C-alpha cells in the first residue's frame, strides 16, 4: 500500500495527502529531475532562502540579536510601528499573530501596510513618538508605499530621534533607503539580494521583530533546518512536498482554486502570507492557482456548502494543531442552579474547546472526502517557534518545487515590477494614468 501520510523527518510537521488523489503514481524521474534543476538555483548567489536557516551570513541572526538586545536594554519603547508591504510585512505579521501567547516582551506591534491616510492617522493617534520604535522594511529600498510612510514617520519622530527611534531593514548596498540610512547613520539590517521578499521569513524581516517580541529565533531556525534536513536526506520520489506539488499540477486544469484553512485563529494571518506566496510565485505564463484564505471552524459557516456542492474546482489545505497548553474544559450541566436539561449542553459536557475544534476539522474533512473533493492536511505538533519555522520553510519549498516542476520561475514577479514602473512614472508626472 502506498504511503499517503508522513512526518517530515525530525520536524514537528506531519503531512496527510491521502485525500488528494485516487491513484498514487508520481513520475519518479520527473520529480528527481525537477529537484535537481531547482537545487542548482538554491545557493546564496541566486536563491538564498533555502540556505538561510543554516548560514548565518544569510539569516543575519547575530546582527539581529545584537541590535534587538541594544534596543531592549534601553527600556525606552513600548510600541513598534512596523512599515512594510507584501513580503516585507506578511511574514512578521503572521509569525507574531501565531505566537501571541509566547511573546514575553511588552512591545505592542502596529503593522501599517497600506498607504491609507485614514488608517495612518488612526494608528499614529494611538502612539507616542518618544516611546515608539519605527521599523521600516523594503527589500529594494524603493517601495513607494513604505517610503511614503517612512518620510511621514520621520516628520512625526523629529530629526533628533531618527538615530535612536528608527531601524531600517533593506538591501545591503542598493536603494534610496540604504543611502538614506548610511547618510544619517541609522541602525540598519540587511536582506541578502538572493532572498526575495515573499521568501524572507528567515532573514531580518522576521527575525528582528521576533527578537523584539521575546521569541526564540534559534528554535524558529531549527524548525526550518529540520525540514531542510529531511529534504536533503529523502529521495525526491518519496518526499511528500514534491509528491503533493506534482499532484496539484495534475489537478491544475480542473481545480485551480486553493484554499488555505487553518483550524486555529492564531494562524489566520498565515493564510494571507500563503496567498501572496502562492499567487506571486506561480501565477505566470498563463499558469497559476487562485489562493484564498479561510479559518476553521468559523468559515465552515460561510464556505463549507460551496466546498461540498459548488463547482468542483477547489483543493483545500487544512492546517491543524495537535496540542495546546490549555484545552479549556467545558463545564458540566451542574453549573446551572435549576438543573434543567438542555440536550445540546449535555452533548458538550466534559469536552474541551480544543477537542471541539479538532472534531470540527475531522467532520469537514469527512464531508469533503465523501463528496470526492480533494484536500490535504498539515498537522503541527503545537504552536511554538520551532513549529512555525518548519511551517514557513515547508510551504516555501513546496512553492519553489511546484513552480520548477511547472517549468516557470517561482522567484520573479514581472507583473509587480511593471506596475512599479507605472507608479514611478505617474508620481514623476511623466505619464497620465
């Protein structure tokens, strides 16, 4: 019998793809050839994300630690105004949201992605410049949305505070943000040119805010390394990530809508990170998938009917958490003084919220299975730094491999760059949009 569920080595992730296909028959030679092609690109001079969990010069972990320690030591800041967009924000947003309960520092983070004047004004209204650290992140150093917000933040801080209340994360040598930081002697962390924005989870983009929040980046990097070790030691034809990638392509002509549905409120923002990674990496040359984000069990009450009986054009990616520190036991009926019997109350007695959430997931999976609607499940042992590191890395490799197998470049974004060109021209008054 073919294996259709597997733990990724010593990592905290288990994959179950038993409901993704009816016949297990991946092309072994094709998987191996595609992995060999991809691996030729996975080095610091071309695509650096794969080595960043194991190479300090790529992760910049020591530099992040030193700067975070110096800031925390001052005990000045209560808030961090984080300026970035897309890959420069979705990683840290989803990481900190996922690990809220483990954040030991008292920093309050305020992520401002969109240059919306109403949101900007409302955010600043909640903050005081003297106790706010501003962190501006732009891989290119010329992202107009982030630069506009940075200029406004500089005005809000006042020039005397620039060197003490501002951190910039950008390219090590290029871009206006780098030039400004060097001229004003502002503390700066570098993103390797070989690490793209949506693949930047294991760079200062995520590591620095994680340290400010009191999270362990050693454990975060370890989770990624454990998945990487599994990939290195496992033949391509037996790697669940590669098998899943090939199966998704087999479904592509019929089922092009992919729904990321974690059964955890804490992972809701991870869905947004997935949407960018999946669409920007794979949507090229007339190919691609339409990713959507949902959260269980909430969205059972909005999209389950569509998933079951709507157009058969979807594949659902479930994410589950096996263990939580406190499952929250539902009290017995004796809680009610008059001892009346409420049948639904009795059914819930002595169960836990975590158990209820797991039953909800299992029930939805069963509904889709009976209707032959494909789905797969990523199960995390728990929600901690190691698990999150493994999760980001597994999805990044799945994306990179699926694109390579599809004969497209998963690491560029020509459509995004074209739009940036039009924006530059319009702002320079050289073209009328």
